[in-house]
């Protein structure tokens, strides 16, 4: 389930309860027929309250699966984490058109164009932290996966600040995948929490 935050009931949520620890990793990028997925096995940790979730992969959608005040973005990145009980937490990052983003070069220069092809980039490392916005405030809600079987019980953390990719970078992904986004779903009475100062409307 995705949401447009303009329809949300917004409450305050302490930013200190979310902690992200990232490291450089060697990229393994695969074209799975739905998106470009970068598998991760270095043990990055997302702390939600007292629960630890490990980053297992991140992938991309075009256009975005979330909207803000009705505005859709050219792309969106999802960083998928799991805990010891198999529960999922996803950090979502909206991607706007902007200047060239060098942090994505190790992945973008090796995008696998053929389904089922995995590029193991032995001598290339990706700084996951550099892929995220500097501001770490989020919109939070309990929703579902955005791909079949769209399982419920997923903790979503959408960054309130988008990152930028250049027009050329966005076009390179869109040439492989465009329209691989699930349409925005209704709130169905669920609140969206935020740790952004002043909330959102």
C-alpha cells in the first residue's frame, strides 16, 4: 500500500527512534525483468526503536510509487530490510530530476539490459549512505510490498527530502523500465506518521 501524504493524518514521531548505519559494498546488479535490483550482503543495519533490520537489496521504480500532495516523481528507490523474524522494513527515496549524481555512477554505468543477467562488479564499491538525502526525516506507515504478492505488514519509511538524478541518468533507467510502479493505493484509514518538523498537509 502506498499513500499520498496530502491525505494523511499526520502525527509527530521522534526522529531518534530511527537509526541507519551504512557501509560501502561491492555491487551485484541484476535485471530481474521488473527492475534493476542491487543485492547486498554486508550487514547494514536499520534500527527501528529497539529492532534491527538488515539491508538485503535495493531497487528502482519509474515513475514513483508514492506521491506528495498529488505530485509524482520521475523515479523512486526502495531499500529493503529484514529482521531476524523475517519482517520487512523499506526505506523509500523519491528521485527528482536535477544535476548529475555521481554516487549512482557505479550502478548506472553497469545497468544490465538483459533479463536474468547479473553484473558482479568485483572492483566497484557503492557507498549506500551517499545514495540517500542528507536530511533523514521520514513519513512512516504500515503498508505492503508493491510487487506481487503485495504482502501486508511492511514498515515503510519514506524520506521527506527527494534526491536528484540527471535527465540522462533517469532516461538510462527508463529505457530499460518505465511503468514498473504500482498505482498509489488508498489510505483505508491508516495514519501516516512524520518526524518532519511542522508535519505536512
